[in-house]
C-alpha cells in the first residue's frame, strides 16, 4: 500500500499492483458535492463504465494521477481522508507463482480495416512463436495450407475472416493470447466483444491506405478503454505512402502520438530491412523462395558497426541515416507512460506476407505490451493476482468440432488460477458450476491443459448454460460488466428449403444464434411460428445460410424484411397486447418468449414511444 499526498497534504490511497496500475481510493464528505469534482478526475480514465467518485473505485495509471490531480485543484481541497483498500477477497495476492504467471501473460487483439493483413500477420506470429512450422495463406490454392486462424470453411473459401479466433503460443518466455478479429463491419459485434477480453491491441495499417474507416472506429473503441496500442504498417513489400507522411497522417487522423519504433530500409526502392530504434540494430532480410511460408533469413548488425555501409549499400545507408536524423530531431521521445495510457503508439514497419519485420516487432511487443491489469467489477477492483478465480464469457462458438457438435464458451480469466475441478459460482443464475479441464486453443485445434492463469483465454465445453457476458467467480457474486450488446438492425424470414430437415434447421438456428452475432425471433402464423433472424450486419445472413447448410445440412433462404427497428416491450399484459397491434408494427417473440415489436420505420417507433405510455420499450432484451 502506497499513499500519495496531494499538494495540500491530503492523502489519496494508492494500491500498487503489478504492471504499473494503481487503485485509487478517495473519500469525501457525502454532502459536500465532491463527487462531481472527483468524477472530473476519473471519468476519462479506464474504469469500464463505472463512474468515478464516491461509489466507484476507479483505477488510473500511476503517472496520470499526479498530473490529473494537479490539473483539478478543487479536488485537493475537497479530499478529506484516505479510506479502505479494495475488497479483501480480491485484493492483490502473494502467491509468487501466480504473480509470475500473470507477469508473463500478454493478451492482445489484432484490429484493422478489412484486408490489411491481420490473419496473415497472425499466421506469421505463430510461425515465429514456433506454434506452426509452415505458414499457410489466407487465399491458399488447393494442396497448400490455409491460415490457421481462418479455420471456418466459409473463411477459407472467401479469404476473409468471419469470426474472431483465439490462438495461444509461447515466445521468449511469455505466454501470448492472440485474438485475430474480422475486419468487416458486419462482423463488428464479435470484434467489439473480443476487444473487451484483450489488454492491448495491434493496429494494422495498409501502407498505401493508411488510416481507413474501420481503423478509425476500432481505434475509438480502444481509446475509450485506454488500451495500449501498437501500430504496424503492413505490406511494405509494395510501394506505398512515404513512412513519414504515414506517421503524420495517423497522428492527425487519430489524435495519437506516434513513435517510430522500427524504420523501413529501402534499397533501389525495394523493402530490404528494418532499423530497430530501441536497440540500435539493423535487420536485413533475404527474400525466401517459399512465399513467406518459413522464417526469413535475417542478418542483424549494430547501426554503429563499421561494416554497416557495406551491409546496406551506400545509397540505402545515406537514406536511413537522413531519416534517423529527422526522427531524432523532429519526432517525439518515447514515453512509456503515455503508451500505457493509450496516448502514444509505437509504429513498426513490415510485410506480414514476406515475414519482413515480423520478428523485430514480436521481440519488442513481448517486452513492452502490458501483462493483465486489474479490472473493475460490481464489487470493486479485481486484481489479476487475487488468488480467487474470476473470469467472464465473451464469445460462444458452436460446432468448432463438427463431428461432436460442441459448443465452446470462451472465457477470459481475470484473476486466480483455473484448474480442473474448480468450483465456481455462475453469477447470473447463482448456481455452482464445476469446471472441467481448461482448453487452450490454436484457432480450431485445442488441447486440455492442467491450469490456466489470468490473461489466458480458455474454452469451456458447455451444453447451453453459459451466455456471452456471464461471470464465473470463486466464492463471490461479483460481476464484470462492459461486454457490449447491439440491437439487430437487419431482419429476414428464415425459410427452410428441405421440409424433411426441419428439426435440424430449428436446432441449427437456435445454436448459431446463441453465438450472439444474430438473434432468432418468431412471428405467429396460422401454420405455426415463422422464424425471423435479426442481425447487426447483412453478411451475417450469408454466414448463417452457409453454416446451416454445411454444419446442419439444413439449407435455407433468407427473405429480407424492410422493418429495421426492434424494441422489446414490457408492462401490464393488456397494455402490451394493445401496443403490439398498431400500424407499422410487427409482433415478434424472442427465444425466451418476450414480446418484441419490429417497427416499420423510425417515425412509427417514435410515435409509439410518445403515445404508448403504459408500456416500456427496450433496445436490447430486458
Ligand atoms: N503484398 C502484401 N500483401 C499482403 C501482406 N499481408 C497480407 N497481404 C494480403 O492481403 C490480403 C488480406 O490479408 P488478410 O490477412 O486476410 O487480411 P485481414 O486483415 O485478416 O482481412 P479480414 O480478416 O477479412 O478483415 C491477402 O490477399 C493477403 O495475402 C503483405 O505484407 N504484403
Ligand atoms: Mg482476417
């Protein structure tokens, strides 16, 4: 326990936890109106949606605290005393093994606009991590290997990622949990949820396109969560924008300070190597003959080595030398605190396809990416080093193993040790659950492991108990919040094409919608309930039709419905019955038989909200 005195010697309690995060507990007089001032201090900190002030126990980054306190003088006079530490049950533990395992975990998501090369980079990180020996490609031809993380048949056929993938591997003593996300907007639901499970993000840019539309949206999510972000400018094997210009564009567009961590080296306008500014080393790569399937031969030399000019060639050396002088003179100095607070990003250059620059990136990444930090729960902050297990479900995936029709719930561990047989509380249902051995994933492949630690993303085989957003906690009923839910925006009737496969069709629809990307509703008709699927993005219908056919052998057709505005409706039964019958409204039931109205247009929705005062309307299921 450390305490920090503000200028007028009023104390703020700081609990030191690994990885440079602090838990700050501030106490004020209840009626003094101090909470507003304190919220000023904390609302833009990472606190997972909890307001700061009297009720929350926000955590802030160490160096930020003094800066923020200094900027908000009214707080100093209002803070009266230091109070308790975080809830005892989830305070920082002393188990040395646990602390060590937490310290060597890195859990990160790769994000970008579609096609920037996330899956390709993922594959190459696996190659350098030793998890695979031959890298596959996103658009593999017959008889060649596919990228590991695009494991779904649809992904392999179309060469795009449809769902996020979980991959674990070791590199230089660190245990990495990598989350490859789909870039397409129609799958953003999955991407946003996956980001909640990550501690840092790698943002990929195409060297010709720089910051694109989806990059901006995903960056905003990371920024709101104050996640440290690494930037990798990919596809440098092709001619692209000038690196300095790219960096300036990123700064101007995203409002984040860039630090060039590696710098591309060109010889006769061909990308031949990178200079690592942190360790002063030049890495020169030799193009392989197998299109990047295996590691690239690399020659490494100190920038001050007398032979450097010979290695680079005079012209490339002169160009690099000039660029370095410019960076040193006009660029920003590295500020690790700003990086950890998500305000500065190290920028790397490379080509995932040809493996150039991948290893220098990975080496710096494991050293600088933060290990798991504390997370806010309904019962205060949970430290990763707390000995009691906690975790939350952020993803459900059906049929990863088509033969066994399994259902995997992906859990991000937040604290404690997960071991087979562990009894936890399934907080939503308040029922105890005994956990089987944790499953580690390399996309589709999985292995049972004896134990798993904070930061790890593990799979739990589940028959339907677990839902996205559920918390599992040992000896506690705390809950983690912050997993976003999105109302569907597109609706279509699902029409089975093979009457004899109706049962499989119903099962498939139910199981696939449990994954969360789409929801199934039912409309009443004389012939029985008609299934209607609601999805956040149009492409979800293609995915669902494809999966119903390949995974359940239940072909179907989706017939679009023009209405786009769903609202769950609650209230006295008679009022609900009256409300569902108005013009421009379609009555649906969700899978739990809750009433939903699908409004024809925004006007019909507004009219109902203004006039149907006896019922309540909800954007997501109540
Ligand atoms: N020239 C070049 N092409 C690359 C490089 N990295 C990836 N590509 C190509 O870019 C295309 C898209 O790559 P992916 O890895 O599927 O991109 P992604 O970001 O995972 O795409 P989504 O998941 O669909 O958003 C593929 O054709 C890759 O071969 C690179 O370094 N250089
Ligand atoms: Mg991909």
